[in-house]
C-alpha cells in the first residue's frame, strides 16, 4: 500500500462551471428559457476543464505532491428536469468527463476498480471515478442502469432534494417508488454503488427492506451532532455499520454545525468522534461535497483536505484509524463491491 493517500467519495467539480456561468445554471430552472440555456451551457461545458480550474475546492493541479488522490466525480442532475432533459444533461457531462480524462491524461486516469485506482497512484497520477448525483439520470427506465454501467458509472445517488422516478429526497416526504425498488436491485446487479445521501428517512427505511448489498452515504454527517435532515440519524448509522456500509464525511458548513458561530475543522472532528462512538471505524470515509457547497476556511482546498491526515493524528487517532478514514476503508469497500 502506498504511504499516503486520500479517497473523496463526492464532489460537484465536474459539473461546476466558472462563477460567471452561474446565471446560466439559474436560468436552466426556468422552463421558458431551458432550451436556449441548455444550448449555451453545453458550449461552456465543451470548452471548460472543470476538474483543473484554479481556486476550486478541488483541482487536479492543486493536489499536494506525494498525496495519492482518488476523486469521485459526480454528474449532478438538477431537480425538475423532464426525463429527456435529465438524459441530455447526463450525456453532456459524461462526454465532458471523457474529454477531460483525455485532455488531462498527464495528471489523472479514469478508474473503475480498486486495482485501477492503485495502478493510477503507482503511475503518479490521480484516479477519477465517475458517479451520478440524482437517479433522474435513469429517466424511469431500468435499461438505463446498463447504460450507466457501460459508461463507467460506479455510484448513483438515488435522489437529490426533490422527487424523481426512484423516490424522494430530503426536501420531500415520500418513500421509494416501485420503480425505485427495482432500480436499487438493478444497480446492485451491475455493481453500481447505491448512494443514500439526500434520501429522506422514509426512503432510507424502504431501502433497508430492498437492498441486499452494502450501500453508501457518500456525503452525509451525523444528525446528533448537527440536526440538519440531510445528516444521518443514529439508528441509520448503526444499521449501516451492521451492514458494512460506507459513510463519507461532508465538509458543507450547513451539515457541520448549527448556530450563529462559523463552522470550523473542529466541528468535523465532532462528527468523527460521534461516528466512531457508534462503531463506524471501518465504515468511515471522506465525502467532501467539493465545489457544491460552502466550506469552512480549514477545508477549502486540496492541500487542506490532505491536511486532515495529520489533524486526525494530532487529535489522538491511531495511524490505523486515520488511514482508514482517509483511504483504506473506501478502497477496501470498492474492492469488495466492484
């Protein structure tokens, strides 16, 4: 095993364009402007290497020297798109991922297995794993699971905050649909990780009755520490521990701390402590939510992400526990499921 590595289960960097493109992303939610906006957005996507822009939470060129990095890169599908639009959005960013893997091949390799991740590291390159945030990318069609698998997608977040054909996110209160239950089984059959981040409590309970393999909460914290509904309740964490699942710590300020004072690195530590108290030492990983949320100053760059390793050691964690959180738990989980 290489001496120092980091695996991050979730970022929005792939689909996050430059700040000046924010009006385009906002206009995409307006049905009257959606078609022209989508065309302009597609032009931006085709010309921007989003995974290597300066000043981001994540940027390939900013990875500290000597750190072997694996970044799960999500194709984010906004809520509210009709099925055809969701598929077009997915296809646009899938092509962008493939183009960037070629354009940036001196820095990164696309990876589908634990072995390929370690191979990229051995070549001195970062590993990039393609994922999807929002199961609306399936457009209510089970055969699209095979399409995603063929495209190299290795994890699907079932919902975003609203509803789709699979079920309901944290902003709504319905559970999994009958299609959603079928979709979970199909994803498992194709060894695509089922991701419950954003899924509401009712949907989570439905998933427990449906899933036959360990699943992931790619970017969720502990609700007992920060009471946001996007975080996991203790009983959910205990069940995930029992099933050998994986939980990625989220750096978003809204999921770290509630109250008037600014969130900080020590708030993340409180989530680590609580999850360890619930027995999650072999289930705990990183899931930053990079370039998709506001981060505290101590967690806003690849250098500071990597600084979590010495920080955890300074807080008194053993080398084994710190390395587990940084990369070993996730890599072992990938090897088991993929």
